[in-house]
């Protein structure tokens, strides 16, 4: 079975960290595509970031190999990739990571920058945070498996999406998942 795994969430929620955890536990993630770390060769030229990620995704799809993409889900690129992957008989798996506030994401990004990591403009984080449920809702119907992780204090699976509905796990449900379950 060919698998396209999406690690989704707003900037600063821990997508790369979750990818590391999942890679240690699973052998089916395939090629891991992290836009922040990728450089590819296209026609002899080195390309970075988004263009390099798109090129790498296209190569995986053409070869029919498993791949994993980290994404904020903003924009239309991920949905286009999902639709193409479905046409090619991929199993679409989404692991979504969340935290309770944009401020928490911004705090984590500042901490990452202090350690030499990449920055994201605060206004971009706030915009993506305010649209996160809309962006998530756009792709849910196309996913075969969806698991939602809270990362306020380490990654804890708190919900899954099955048959068009959110199924909560446990009694200590984070505020962001409560808000998602109440969103239209």
C-alpha cells in the first residue's frame, strides 16, 4: 500500500518533533519532506523550500513511494497533492498537531529562533491560527485516517476523525479540540 502521510498544524506546534517521534516508531513514513530543511536539484539548479518540496513530492508520486509532508495546511497546495495522491491510489493519513493558543505557537517559535532555528512572522502565525479549523476542514473528507495530537505537554492523541465525525479520546480534552468539535 502506498501511503501519503501529512503532519499538519500551525507553525510552532511541533510538527517536526512529531515527525521524529513517528519515524522512530514506524517504518512506513517513506521520504520525509520538511520544507524548512529541503534543497533539491532541478535542471542542474539548486532550489530550496517550497519549490524543492513540490519537486520532491512530485518525484515520490511519480515513483509510487511512501512520503511524509510537514505542512501548515494553509493555501491550496496540500489539497492538490491529496487529490493527485488519491488518483494514484495512495492511502492518505493525517496527523494533526495543535496547541491552545497562537501565543503558545509564537512563544515556541521565539524559543526555536534563540536556538538557531527559523523564524516565522507573528502575523503569519496569527493568521494561520485563526484559519486552522477551516484549513483542516478542507482536507478531512479526503483523508483515510486522521489522528489529532495535543502538544501542550508532549504529544498525546486526543481525537480521531472517522466517518465524518470527531471522536474524542480520554476525559482531559484540550480547549483547541473542544473548539474544533464545536466549529461548523
